[in-house]
């Protein structure tokens, strides 16, 4: 029984890998990607951006906006077109911003979802 479930899980992983490979084969990215950084060190974003630039052949622009506990960076990403070319790297403090900034225009704990 355990062997059958392992085989089923392995089959699902293989199907997922093959289907994601087909999705990656599309022409992405065709323009530079904007990597917006909130109140986090930008070293990680620069290292990831450098590696992705080498792999994709497309420039990764690192834009650090550390003010207001990450609200500025998050607003930039939230207002960007949902085309997958604007990314956010920040700390996980967005659920606490609701209590710290009661007049904030967005409830971050409810409004984040993947838009790709």
C-alpha cells in the first residue's frame, strides 16, 4: 500500500514537472523585470537577479524602497500591471501593518494573492 502511494506521488511530480516545463518554454521574460525591495537587505535580491539575468538573458532591475515598513514597496507592486514583471521582496510584516497604520489604504493580510 505504501509503495502504491509513493508511485502515485512520483507520477504526480513527473506530470507537474513536465507541464511546468511546457509553461517555462513560453517567451518569458521579454522585457526587464523590476524587483522591488521593501525593508529587507538587497543582497539577496541582487544575487538572485544576477543569476536570473544569466539564465534568462534579460535584465533584473533591483529597486529598493525601504520606507514606511514596506508599504511604499508593496503599493508599487500592487499598482503594477499583473503581467509578472514586477516582483516584491520584503519582510513578512504586512499583517502587522494593519494595527500599526490604521489609515492604510490596503488590508495586506487579505489582499495578497498570486497574480501570474
